C-alpha cells in the first residue's frame, strides 16, 4: 500500500444550508451540517485547508443527469402552489418522504454545486481531497426523488471526474444502499460502485449480493449486504479486504467516498453499531491510496453524532487528531451531557457472523476476478471546463486581505502564533506569521516570494488550444516586428539620397533669383520701347518682347507680350501652366507654344488705307478662340467698345506675375513658350515696306 503523504484539502460550505427545513417531524435536518462546521472552526481545522463557498448548480448542470421536466418541476414547485402540481408530484415521487418545502430548488443547488466544484478542482489538480458534507444524496433517480434526496450530486460529481479520469471508484458506507448511483452506472465499466449497507426488509430494498450490473457494466457493481448490529471489528474485517482487492484489480484513477452517518451507533433510522472512530477508519484507509478523493456526506439522523463524526473525519483528512474534549461553540448544548467528541457503540447484538462475512467476501472476490483488469477507455478530447467560483482569484492582490483569502489560508505546522489578528497581509500566497515578519530579513522575504511565484507558474496548466493561440500570437508579433524593422531600414537608406539633393536644390534657387534680376531689367527695357513705339506708331501694332532664361538649367521660357490689356492677360494665364517634378527641375521638357492674338482696338479710321488694312486681316476666328482659352471676355458680334471710354482696371505688370510664379517651391519648373503670330502690318514693318 502506498505511504500516506500530506494532502491539499478543499472544504466546501455554505452558511445558508442550515436554514432549510424539510418540515416538522421529518428526520432529515440540514442543520447538522452547520453544527459540524461549528466544530471544524472551533477545533482550528480551517487553518489546514482551503474553505470555499461553492456556486450553486444551475438547471443546465443538473440536467447533465436528470431529465429536463423533472428539474423544471423542482424549480417551479413551492408549498404555496404545490396543489397545482399534484399530477407531477405523483409522477416524480415528491410527497411524504421527499416533501416540498420552502427553498427546495436552492437547497438542491447548494448540495450539487459543492460536489461538482469539488470534482472540478480535483480534475485541475488544485487539491488532493475535496470535502462537501452537504452532498452525498445517493437515492435520487434520473427523473424522481427518493429517500429524502432530490438531485443526485454524487452522479453529477462522478460525471465531472469522468471528463479527466478513465475509471472512478465509488464507495458507499451509508447504512442504506446507494441505489441511485448504482442505477446510473449499472451498464458501464468506467465506474465501479461498492456499497456496504443493510439488506433485507430495509429501505430501499435493493443491493443484493447478486446485483452485479449488466452488459458492459457486468460485475462492476459490488454490493456487500450486511445484517444488523455490525461493530467496528467486523466492519473493518470486511471493508479493508474488499476495497484493497478492488484497488488492486480495478485500478481507479479517482475515488468518491460517501460517508453517510446513519451507520453510526444510536442513529434514529440506522441499525448498525459503529463508533465514531470505526466509521472514520474507512476514511483513513481510503486516504492511504493517495488518489484524488471526493469526500461527501449523506444520511445521518442523530444530529449530534453526525456532527461529531464528520468533524472528526475532517481532522483525519487534514492529518489532525482532534478530541476528545470539545471546545465551546455555538451549538455546545447539543452535545450534552458528556460534551465529548466521541460516539460510543452500544451493546446491541451483532448479527454478522464470521462465516457469513467470509462467504460475502469470497463471492465478491470471485465476481471481481470475472472483470477485466483495469479496463481501458478510448481516448477522447476532454470537453471545456465550466467556470468555477474563483472570484477571489480575480481580485486585485493590492487590496486588503479579505475573508475569502482567510478561508483559503493553510497555516504551516511551525506557526508560532495562534491568534488570527495581524497574522497576515497581502494575497494568500504571501501570508507570513508575526514571527516571520519580525525576524526574517527582507532579502530572504524577496527570495521566498520569487520561489513562490515560480511554484505558482509551474502549477499552471494550459490546454492544447490555449498553447496554439499563444504561439500564433507570438508569431504575428514577430512578423509585425520584422516589417517595422524593414521599413525603418528603407527610410534610413533614403536619407543620404535626400541629403545629396539638398545642395542641388539650393543651387537651382540661386540661379532662379539671378534670372529674376535679369528679367526685371528686360521688362523695364520692354516698357520703354513700348512707350516709344506707341508715340510714333499710327496703329496699335504689337511688339515682340522675349522673356527668357527663367529655368536654372538654361531652359528658356519665351513669353511674347504686347502693350495691350489682352497681352497681359495672356501672360498671366500662360504663367499658371507649370509642371511639378520631384526634388529637381526638369530641363528637357518641350516648350509649349501659345499663340495669342490681340483684340484690336477699333477707333475712327484716319485714312481709307488703314480701314481697308484692318478689314482685310482675318483674325476674328483666332481672336474668339484665344479669348475663350485665355479667359478674355467674349464680345457680341458687331459690338465695339472703346478703350478710352471703357477702360478696364490696370493689369498686373509682367514683373509682378513673374515674381509670384517664382515664389513657388523650387521643385516646380516653369517651362512655357509663348509666341504671337505676326500680323501683315508687323511683317511689313520688319521688311521696311511701311515707313515709320
């Protein structure tokens, strides 16, 4: 047999469980659980284990085993409306033994919630033994109540364990046969049920030695029928060999132990003669196998004896030997007149002879030999875990140490101070006694904290899906980092190229400024020549003036301007046609030729020659096209406006237009060539045919 080691224990208790009452005169008293908890607290056992208030099981969780209509009935029936559910009460066996009382469904939720959450913690490796004295209601069936039991928390807990463990062993030491659990797993080999109970004219009337299971579960239901008055020695001589043989042959991965207290001596409904220590010996024996174990309550109708025994067995689980003196507690008067932690056997006759017990064991061993050795289970994916009530784990560690933290605290064996006041501060993982805080160095404290964090991190288990999600997230982060590094490298490579173009741009800017100064001189000369020709010319003949060398790369932009308003407008419109290049001035762009025709100023002709010369020159179509293209207002046909009588506002000087153009960024080059087609009069002036 494996050696016994120190266990991590989780203890589930809800203070409201003692408030429920089956009714006057009913033997079932949930108040016994509150009395047991009072002893657990006053004996100081809470320091050796983690205490939790389980989340009540909901309807969906209950229907993992029970039928929907049965659970729906339990959730709706109350003492006030029970007359409306007479048909359902008969159908679901709710009535005399299992009455309808106030808060029935809530009571079932508390019982089932503690067992399911204890099993979930065992699955996750958060504890080695889980205790729920409010559980163990082993008579409830799939769709009916039975024997004071409404919801079978044991079956729900075993179903939770089967999600992780291949085989589960169920042991029942209640005086009544665990018929509800046996019936639930009667056809499977994944759960072996072993029940030690009274058989023969006794509730529920099942559990004969020949009841061994059917189909795939044949010989996986073990029943040990006993007679009245069995004492500690006889019980031990039967219990230990049978359980040891089952452990050896079946090899369970987890154990569920139902510790019904009605097998104790002096129980109101029981007929066995076990003492408190004889009953607790079963718990001690099962604990030695070092398997994940779920310890549950069950029957027990003499409240003071049940409370004593369960408190003592809690000490057995955590490795503390308590009693016989009883500390003062809220229910101290219940334990008179001796006020001792002990249940002594009576002098009732033991009807279980050694021959009878030997015959029972022989038959049980024979049935076990017909089973497969450690039956295998097909591997399947483990379903997702349900959320557990670990609200305290999600709280801010910087907050003050709350009640949940105190409940989870396990006091070390070398604790020097028994007082709870000022013993701890901070989260549960960093609890220190007053002796440790006063005499240990800060460096040692830091080392201890770091070691505890390492241990905590090692205890964390992740599923395969969570590991894949973390790996994908890290991979995406690495890819993003590589892209960012690549972009930074490209930017750094472009910096030298940009720095090299800066001197060129500055040189271009200086050339443009120099050209501007030359152009200003040319513009002044143009204006002087224009004024001179206007004085001597008989008609408004356009003069050709060239403005060149604007671009820094010796690219010429030749602009033909006239002395009239139309020429100035054409220059402004042409100057607006620019081409943008990147970081340099384009030098090889074809010059754009814009032909402009001056709108003639019609005055009274001085001579017939001048009138005929003006009429003979066909420029009207060209004037219309260029006026629409250069933004000049079109004139209605035949309408003549005199510049003298309708003078437009003075046009912007070419000098100003060029300055505005050159104020744009250096990256913009002005490449424009304007040429004005010569009229016949201009051609004649060049050839010298017409004298000035």
